[in-house]
């Protein structure tokens, strides 16, 4: 989430909340109503900075009231398409700008190496076993995060009572940056890699967890090769 969105989201939602009386959540109808509102709110979180609150409230009131819509179906559909395109373009630009800035900062860190493709890696522990090649299967532990620290995937189990189970991936069946990183490792090694979006999921992202043009960070421990 960008700094601008982190600032705008609570302010806009606060303005909306100011129009609503204090709620009581005791009866089934009240609890169900709360659930409907909760789902509506969550569906708007990613676009709230682009939403015009007075227009949103007018649409809600008109939908609940016995009045005809202020716009034709065609006008609404055309506007919705343009709105979606604008949001996608904004997300792509935010991902690109924030990703480029993160790569520049990380690439300047001591011990960080950058390959010809743009992959950045830092060796946390040298491996003393065999390396891995195309066609082989890697047995490993890993944790994937976004640049803000959000974990989007991991082989580690958060339950301390449960033993972590390693993952197994074909070295050629993962995103390009992950595959390249594995081929730089030897069994027993541990590496932190920063993968540019073009070596990950690119402009399409991998919704809902990975947005367009997002840089990915992985900590990888190579346990074995098959």
C-alpha cells in the first residue's frame, strides 16, 4: 500500500463513518447487516482513493430508494470500464515506481550481487553440497514477501507444535527469478533474493496477493536436489 493510500483510506472511511449512527450488534438481522457492510467496505479498500464519496452515497441511496437511476445503464458501464482501466494504470505505475526505488536501494547494499538479468541476491550461508540444474527438483524451505514485508507465500508453518514440511519444486517450473536463484545455490546454502517484476509476475501480477509490477523478496534454503 502506498503512503498516499495509507493516508487517504482512513480519512475517507472516517468521513463515511461520520454519516452513520452508532450501531448495535445483538440480533441476527443486525449481525447480518454488519456482515454485509463489512464485505462492502472490504471490496472498496483497494479503490477507495479513487472513489467519489458523495456520488457513492447517492448511488447507494438511489439504489435503496424508490427512484430511477440518475445515469443510464450504458453511461454506467462505460464509466465503470474507464474507472477500472484508470485504477489498473495507477496500480501499475505505483508498482513500477516503488519497485524501482526498492531495487536501487537494495542493489547498493554491501554483499548484494546483481546478475545480468537484474536479479539481486545475497548469500546468507554458503552451501557445501551439489548445485542444481535444469530438469532437477529442488527440496527447499522458502518465505516470499512483498517489499513492505507482507508474507504472500511460505513453506514454514506458523504453528510451533507442527514440524515444518519442505517444499519441492521443479527448477524450471517456477518464476524466472526464482529459477535463476536456485541455479546459483548449492545444497545447504541459504540466500536472500530480490526479484524484479519482469522476472516474477510482471504487469499482470498474481491477484489477490501480488499486484502489478511488484518486486518480490525470497529467503531460500536449499535442502536437497533430486
